[in-house]
């Protein structure tokens, strides 16, 4: 008899735990990039490219692909803003740097380029803080995606300590 009651008690506890975990999913706490950090990453990316003589656009999107900051250098073509945004969205979609994805998935690159809002090209890096993907930086305008990515990497390196502590 005691064994039956013990099993009933265990069953009730398991049910209670499963019910509480279902309720926990009703409200999500997600880490995302703030406007000030996004603006500063975009600014530092442009400054890094200027040092190399490139005039670019830098677009930072949040973890959902929403633009948080978009800057176009004075001499950058207007089209670079759109390309940078689409590169950043590619990075958010794949949660990897766009160049890494482009090299790894040449088999579906053309199909993905037909999806509105993304483009499979090198030049975007994911932004990670406290182990959470909080956004991506896309860059366009330097002569080659590897140079775009290098400018973004320099900016992220410069702001590395701030990004590390962005999550409480």
C-alpha cells in the first residue's frame, strides 16, 4: 500500500513540474542588442573602414532581423545600405558569419538569394554577448566581402569588453 502511495506522490510531483514548465513558456526573457550599442558598432565599423580608405555602410540588426542602426559613410553608394542590411539578415537567419555560411552552403546560395531581405555574401558577423546571439552587423562598400567583414571584426574587437558585459 505504501508503495502505491509513493508512486501516486511521484506522479503528482511530475505533473506539477510539467505544468509549471508549460506556464514558464508563456513569458520569454530574451537578450537583444540595444540601440546605443548598435549605433556604436556601426560607427566603429565605418571608422575602421575609413582607415583603410573604404567608404561603406554598416547596418546592425537585432536577433529578429530588425534594424537597430544604419549608417552610410559620406562617400558610400546608396545601395550599400540595402546590401549591408541583407547581409546582416543572412547572418541572423543562419546564426553564423555570412562568409562562413556562403562557403558552407554553396548548394542553396542561389535559392536563398531569392528570399526578400537576405543575400548570401561575405561581410556580416553575428554579435554574441554572454553566450546569446543578440544581433548581427552587415557591411557593404569595401572592395570585397572579406574587407567588409574585417572592418566589422575590428569594430567588434574594439567594443569587445562592452559587448561582453552587455548581458546582466
